[in-house]
DNA sequence: CCTGTGACGTCCC
DNA sequence: TGGGACGCCACAG
């Protein structure tokens, strides 16, 4: 196998994209979780893989946010807004601070942490 | 081959 | 609850 070769079926990026595709519509995951699921060496690599995506890649990249539940800023600049649009279209709710409640929309379900638990 | 950089996370204050 | 510092690694030049 050739993990260095992007064309390899079991390449790192392929695994990452596969993991992202598993995120259900209306739910979101984090770079860290995707990294684990895809057996990636680290979260940064996941971000790098996302940045390498093309439009119409069939990979729901918009469902990947950082561990704070916020849309990560990218170099390109544009896109964060588009990401938010796409997520809202899927029914994902953003707080006033522009954050997503991972306890409610996170995937896989991080914990059975009751949102209303005292 | 070596260096810089990035759509991040965790620890510590 | 918020902010700063360090760690980790693949990729491009």
C-alpha cells in the first residue's frame, strides 16, 4: 500500500473522506473525531484534507467543524459563510455566537450529556 | 533534502 | 469562561 499516494484506495485522504461521508445529514462532527475514525495521525491533517476538496466532491465537508462547534476560518476566506448556509439548510441551529451545540448535533454522539441536566 | 505553513486539539494559566 | 503556548504531520515550494 501507498499511503503517500493519494490515488491509493486506502490512502489517508480517502479514509478521511469516507469518514466524513458517514456524518448524517443535519449532524456535524469535529476534525478530531474524524481524525480518530479515519485513523489519521492528527486533526490538522483532516483540515488539510478538507482544504484539498473540490466543489462537487460529494463529500459533505460542511459537516466538519472544530471542537468548539464553530466554523473554522480558512485561508481562502469565503466558504465559511457558504458552510453555514449549507448547515442551516440541513436544520443545524447556530447560537448567537455562531456556535453549534455539539451535544445536540454532534456525531458520533459525544456523550449522553443531557443538555438540560443540572 | 530542508523549511514553512495550515478548514486543529489539548493542556495550563 | 477565556486566552496563550505547544504538539502533530502531511504537503508544497
